[in-house]
C-alpha cells in the first residue's frame, strides 16, 4: 500500500506550532538575562575593552580618528596622548562607547608633514590603545580635481591594460586547438594567482579590523557565498560559453580591480605609498593579460564592437570606483569583505573556464595534463607573479 500524505493542518494550528516555540525561546532568553547566572563568579576584574581605529583624517584641524569599540561592555576614552604628550580632544558623539559603535575622536595636534606620529588613547580603566601614523600627509578630500586625478590613475591601471589585452583578439582567432587550449589554461593560471592574492590581502585586512567582525570567518564565508551564488546564476540557463563566459571573466576581474583600487586609494590616503610612473607602468603591465584572458572564450564567435567596450568597462571600471572608495571612505572590514566577494567570483570563473576547456576536447581526462594546457597554466602564474613584483611597495 502506498504511503498516504499527512492531513493538512488548519492555518491557525500551524501558526501556533511556530509561535509557541518562539515565545518559549524568547522567555528563556529573558529569564537568563534577568537571572545573570555568572554574577557570583565576578571577582572585581574590569570588563574586557577593545578599541580599533578604522579611519585616520589629517587636515588643518589636526588628527581625526574613527574608532570602534569591541569590548564586552561600554567603554569611555579618558585621555589621549600624541608622541608621548597628553592633548585635549573632543569626541562625537560624547559619552561611553557601546559595543560595536563608532565615534570620531578629534585631536587638535599640529602634525608635521612626512613625519611619523604615535597616538595613544587611554580608557577610564587605564587600558592603552596605540595607533601609529607611519607618514603624515593631508587626507584627500572629495574635490572635483582630486576625483578626476584618481579617476585618471584608476583608468591607467584598470581600463587601459584590459583594452590593450583585448586588442590581441584578432590575432588570437587564428590559433588552432592547441593554441586555444593554451590561452584558456593561461586564463586559469592568471585567475589562480588573482585568487591567492585576493584571499591573502582579504585575510590581512580582516586581521586589522575590530574583533567583533570575526575577520577570517567573514572572509571565508563571504567568498563561499559569492562563489555559490554566482555558480547558481551562471548555471541558471545552462553552462556559460563564449560571450557569456567572457562577461563572467570580466566580472570576476572587475571585482579584483575594485579591490586593487581600494588598496591604491587607501595607500594614497595613509601616505604609505607614492605612486610613481614606474609603479603605474607595473600595474598596467600586470593587468594586460586580463584582457587576453577575457578574449579567450570568444575566439569562436564574432561579437559586435560594443561588446569589447562593455567588457573593458566591466573589468577595468571598478578600479576607478575602488580608488575613490579607498581614499575617501576606507575601512578594513569592508575592504576585506569586498576582496572576499571578488575571490569567490574569481573561483567561480576558474571552475567555468576549466569546464569549458574540458568540453572543447574529446579526451577530457588527458587534456588537463597536455603540454599546451600545463604550459599555459604555468605561464599565467609565472607572468602574474613576476609582474606583481613591480607593484609591491
């Protein structure tokens, strides 16, 4: 005899079956909070305090710090010292800082251009929190001239190299099966380098964020969520190929370039890097292969000219947005989150390009170890690693 479906419960009954456990759970939490079962273990030690500096503003008014509290209870900043000398300060908003909240601390200190300064904030319990300003430079402001200059640098390191790489498309169309395999494997190789680079940068930034953001867990979970979401979207109407796959590659590279722009903009704002001509050339050379990788899946189609402009904008344009965000509104946890999302997108593209490579060859198991494929993959890794040395400061 076949199984019979359970009888349908009335709507009111189903609602009660949900509300009763919720009410019991809420009541249990209220009871635990009112009981305070750990009160008897209190030995008089002060509460755990944590203070993280998320932004530093240097201007004619002095030093401005955006700080976030991460301790177990609200805390108060009692004194501020700069270079071993106590200074007056103002706090906005005033009063104790609750867990997870941020305040601006303004210090009217006459900082010196190009010099290092050490800020020491003391809580009312005597706990000290140090923040080092490695190189004092004025923080960029959102002026038209500043935004145009950053847009120019972002275009040079993002848009220009992608466009130059896509210009190889006509020459690439004449390659045979072996050449096609080499180019697709080259794409996977450069994406593999970007994946490792983005993940390490995201973890490094997450380590400097407030502990309540659970930095490393946030990076891995955001990357996994990004990967799964993009995989689901990409496979919604079948396996992406040709032009669709090229746009996915451009999206993944665009998210990487956004993170790259964040790093450059943040370095500008902190005065920790001077972007000279040689460094700009290094960024441009490092990113040229991105355009080649985007073009590889399109070699068997003839896309319209506007497609190349759209791909260039999608892959390189986020570098400009990253420059603006990094210099004007930098925060380590949000930068780490952006890089983690980009890493997940890069991994999704690597999976799709590898699957596309295997579909283009009859012997799918052997092709991954063919000389052209191994050579392309290792060439992509080697080129990205070598050119990355030019842009590390």
